[in-house]
C-alpha cells in the first residue's frame, strides 16, 4: 500500500481528526505564504517592520496599509479544493477539529464551521488603545499598492487607532483558542498538518502534541517534512491535489 492509501484508510477509521492548517492551504487561492523561497511575504517585507506592536506604534500607516492590501487580496480570493476537501472531511468523520494559523476566512467560505483561529483574523480589527472591536471596515477596500501607507481609522469610543485583529510576534495567542487546540491535539487519533512550515511557536507544538499522545501525524506539503517515526507520514504535493485524493 502507498502512504496515501495507508493514510486514507486511517482517516476512515478515525473517530476524532484534527486538521491544522497554515498559509500553504491558501496558496492555491493566490494568497502568498510567509516563508516560501520565491513568493513568501517575508522575502519581500521585513516582519519586524510590519508584524509587531512596536512597528504599529512607530508607523501605524505603514502597517495598516499593508494589512489592508492583504485584506483586499483575501476578499478577491476564493476557497480552493484543499479548503473544500477539509469541509467535506468534516462531514465524513465522527468528529473534526479545524485549527488554523491563517488570518483569512477561506475555510469558513468553503463551509467549515467553528474554525479555531490561533493568529486572529484580517476581518476583525479592534482598537489599539481600548481593544473594543471596530465595525467600520470598508466592505470593499480599494486595493492599495503593497507598500502604500494608509492612516488607520479611529475608534469611535476613545479616539485610539484601529489595529488589525491578528496576533503579532511577541503577542499572546487567544487563550481559549490555544487551549481548545491543545486539548483536541491531545485526544485526536489523527492530525493532518497542512501547508505549514511549523516554525512559529506556540502553534508549532500542536502536531508534536498529537504525536506524543499516540495519534498518527500526517504532513501535507510540497516541501519534505521530517517524518521519521512509525506514526508520522509525509504526503508530498500541493494541498489542493493531495487532500481530494485522500477522500476519494
Ligand atoms: C504548501 C503549498 C501548497 C506552499 N499546498 N502546502 C526567537 C526570536 C523571536 C521570537 C521567538 C523566538 N523563539 C520563539 C519566539 C516567539 C515567536 C516565534 O515563534 N518565532 C519564531 C519565528 C522563531 N512567537 C510569537 O511571538 C508568538 N507569540 C508568543 O510566543 O507569545 C508568548 C509571549 C508573549 C509575550 C512575551 C513573550 C512571549 C506569536 C506568533 C504570531 C505569528 N504571527 C504571524 C503573523 C500573523 C499576522 C499576519 O498574518 O501578518 O502568523 S507570523 C506568520 O507565521 C503567520 C503565520 O500564521 C505563521 C505560520 O506560518 P505558516 O502558516 O506556517 O506559513 P509559512 O509561509 O511559514 O509556511 C507555508 C508552508 O506551506 C511551507 O511549508 C510551504 O512549503 C507550504 N506550501 N504551497 C501545501 N500549495
Ligand atoms: Zn478605543
């Protein structure tokens, strides 16, 4: 049996599956990843200038413009066969927990419900000063250029600047989301890790936790993933090709 067949069979037997996704799951929708060698965002932009609270304090218009550029890209994009396969899998197994590091809403638009967002969302900004959610985002942002500065809106309650609702470096992940993800990883029988480089903590502990708790760990990624253990598999290829084959 091929590894694909072994994993497909294990999926059919599994009672609780965790799907853990990263930027690679949205790559085929045209959303750039962070660390891919040619197209990754961190090849073109310095995370220290854009993805920290310090950067926002220093130059809010630079940071806000960059996130509005990314939000406009997501609004134009559509879910791909990988998002759709994950939504379909949830209808086939007794229990599925979907945990994503992504800040887009493509899982939801593919029909997945109760998505656990570890790194927040591009679509849920809040006040940098008082933390109240901000409801006034333009539904149809005119797509600013990648490096275009844009003044963030002001909070209607306190006048503070509105910030993107994402988790920046050095910030805590939402406690409840992280706790739910750890709990699911600790009790699942199979974890599918899809399209993530697995270098950002604490999220990167989730697949390891599943493996340590006795689950099968399956990486779906065109880049080779270390899969040494007897219960660890790597299915090489684009998520939009591999995941539909797993369900077939
Ligand atoms: C495909 C594909 C296809 C392509 N199909 N696959 C040392 C120095 C500094 C900091 C640290 C340190 N050690 C630890 C830290 C902490 C830090 C961290 O982990 N840093 C490491 C990078 C070293 N972590 C944090 O700061 C976290 N908070 C924290 O720890 O709080 C505790 C604390 C609080 C206070 C004080 C002290 C401690 C927060 C991390 C937040 C991460 N935020 C970002 C940005 C979010 C906002 C935004 O979107 O701008 O989240 S970073 C970025 O990386 C984003 C992603 O969610 C995250 C993970 O990336 P992902 O999804 O894996 O993408 P890539 O690009 O890395 O990988 C894509 C993969 O897809 C590749 O493998 C491709 O091969 C594959 N692929 N096409 C399938 N078609
Ligand atoms: Zn406020």
